[in-house]
C-alpha cells in the first residue's frame, strides 16, 4: 500500500509536469495565432513581461520565495543579462512571426551546441566524445529539417539566428550570475522583470510600427485580446512550473520533458500552421530532437557523478563558490 504522503507527492509531481507541458505548448501555439492577426512581436513580448512581472510579485507576496538583491560586484553582469534576456525574447517572437513553427523550433535546438562551442573557445571546457557525437547529430538533424522547410526565407533565418545568438549570451550570463550570486530563477526574475519590461517597451518602435501597434490595439477584438492575455499567462505558468520541476523531481525530468515538448510543438506546427514536410524533414527533426535528448541525458549524468565526487569538499565551501543543482536550472529562461 502506498503511503498517503508518497501518493500526494506523486500527484503533485504529475500535476507540475502536466502544467509545464501544457503551458509550454500553449505559449508557442498561442503566440503563433496572435501574431497572425496582431503582427507586432515586440509589443506582444511587453504584454508577456508585464504579466510575468505581476505573477512573480504575487509569488513573492505569498512568500513562496525570498527576494535577494544583486551584489554590487555582479551588477554589470546583471545589466547585461537584462538586456540580452529581454531582446532575445523579443527576437524569438519575431522569429516565430516570420518563420514556420517547425523552423522556429529547430533553430532553438542550436542553442545548446552554440553554448558548448562558446564555452570551449572562451573557457576551454570540453565535452566527452559521446556528447560531441550527439551535438554533431543535432546539427545535422537541424540542417536536414530546415533545408526541407518549404517556408524557409533568408529574412526569417536571420532573425532566428540573432535570437539564438542572444539566447546563448543570456544563458551564459544567467549561469554566471546564479553560480556566483546564489540567486534562484524566481529571484532573478523578481529583480530583472521591471527593467526588462522597460527595455522591451523601447524595442517596440525599433522593431514594430508604434502607430501600427496602437491602431491594431484599438481594433483588437475581445476574443483576440483574451488570447493575448492567455498566452502571457501560459508563459508565466511555463516558467514557474519549470522552476517547481527542479525542486520536486530534478533536472533530468525537465530536459526529457523538454524533448517531448519539442516533438509535440513540431507536430502542432505541421498540423495547424505549416506545410506538410517531406520524409527528409521528418527524419531531420527526429534526429535533432533525439540527439539533444541524448546529449542532455549524458550531461546530467556526468554532472551528478561530479557532484557526488565533490560533495564532502563542497559542503564546507562558501556560498559564493557553490555550484547550482543542475545544468538545466542554470540555463532556464
């Protein structure tokens, strides 16, 4: 007989995993729908940030996390994080607007190989041969899938590449900040979202047409306005539930769930938005998703082995030098 406490914990774990899966798929699908009738990616990002900011403040008021200030010596990194984080999400929505859902999602898979290359060039960090093979297979899979995308265009590809580059910078800065300052994801969000919202507002006239945004806002029907709000609420739910997964289950569950979500998003893109892919595109997508799942599995296993080996020594280490629980948590967001 399963004890009631274990039964309750399993139910909570299942609920959080389900919430993260539904919210993540809803964000991309909802954004794609919104951008078809409200083609202003920067303005949509502003709405998302404002809702997420309000959600984080609510979590703080409910005492679900404790606020923590950024130390002065790390403030320059924090400013850089806010700029790259806000702009990469703006460009991510631009990429979603101007590309097919399949191309958008496949380009996002290139973030991990790019981070590995940057870490090797800048810090000399190496990966195992098996991880290298998985990364190369990911790149091959993305190449096969994107080349066969009938909606491919160079303008959309440029926005997607810029989005990936900024996402890489954001993840590296996030890793540095959380490792050295000991900030959780929600603590970073609590401090960053007010300024990130302001930065996103400044991006509106640069990327969107301000007069077009205002005019489209006045013409926006109640049903479309509700869809915009729902996509923003889904974005907040995806971020919060991802954070809960780390505490309840662990990083491996999150990264494997992420691979499953990628498959579903690609399927939704094919069925609801994109043209039918050919066999080469399907094979490339499957190879890319499968390879990135293998890579993340190998990475988490290697990191856990390292943590077990250094656990006695790190127990007495100062907070400034303690690593995070997982690679996935360092790259959240």
